[in-house]
């Protein structure tokens, strides 16, 4: 399981994502990528095999990818060779769901067959792309309902950050077995797979509980439990 960073706020997201991912490099990885969205525009996805430095160079340290909402990932391949195509973020076949994922979806082959029966084919070899397609397949306008339905089908360990194309400036997150911590600051909302990516932003954070869904916007983070009830997360102080 490698690195996840997500940010939505009133600053450019790409440099924050690249900086956060650099703090997670110690975990090891084979490729990296970011997806950034400028307002209601299309989400731009940039990936690179190898060091984070390659991604930074490709994006001029993030400056060539404008937008205040984005998700980033450093990948340690479990399904599919290390390559630019298999690097995260992954986009669902219709472009509606963009996701980064830490962990392994054990039943992705069965899910892939179900999607194939509906004429939906992935373009990568990853379990993650299948998960993004499953979330999209469950989506009928309510992102939390789609995530909840999708995770009821997924078997395995996961931490996901997800952007829906029709919900700008918003990141959704859910996890099972793979950590995610988040914080709201006066610059916006930030989430990561490890506290080390947050410490330069804040000293106050919370741990997303398994099965809870976090909705991050620039103004706040709302967490809902398994029953869809708002859950006030317990804030830890460093
Ligand atoms: N299983 C996913 C993949 O191979 C995620 C690996 C990771 O946690 O970095 O793409």
C-alpha cells in the first residue's frame, strides 16, 4: 500500500499534492500520478513511471496543472506491471469517476466479468480501475449511495479518494484496512494515507474510520457513518 494525498481548497492543488506525495516517498513506489480539476472544468490526469521527480518535471512542479481540487498517488504495483498506464489516478470508462486507491481488491476478476457483461472494459490491468468502474456503475446521482453500494461489492483492503465529474471541488474518501487521515484548515481540506503528509499543513487531524465516508470541500469535511448519519470525527492533536 503506497501513498495517497487529496486537497480541495483555495490554493493550487498540484503543488500541495506533489509536496504531500514527496513526504510519502519513504514507503517506496514505482510510479505516481495526480488528477486536478479547475472549477467545473475537466479533470486533468498526469502520470509518470518511476520517481516523483519525473512527475514534478512533467508538470513544472505542479504549476502547469491549474485547479484547486485534486488527488494524487504513489503506486506500489500489486495488479498489473509498473507502467504509466497502470499508475493512478484511474478514470471510469465514461470519465465520470476518477479515483486513487491503496490496497488490493481481491474479487476484481469477478467484478470485471460483471462489468464486461454490460460492455464495460478497462484500459489498464489494475484492480483499481475496476473499482473506479464499479463506483461509476453504482452511480445514479448520489455519490455517497454509489460509494456505499460499491464497497458492499468490494472484497479486500482499500483506501480510496474519489472525484465525481458532476460534483466540482469535492473529494470523497472511504477506507477498509488501509489508513486515511484528514484535516480541515483555513487553506482548505486535506487527506492523506499517512500523517507525515499533513504535518506541514496542520497539527489537528482525524482518522477516518473504516466504512465511514468523508466528503471534503474547501469549507468543511463531513463524515457519515455506515448508516448515513453525520459523525463528528474525534480530532487528534500532534
Ligand atoms: N492494487 C493497486 C494497484 O496495483 C494499488 C497498489 C497500491 O496500494 O499502491 O494498482
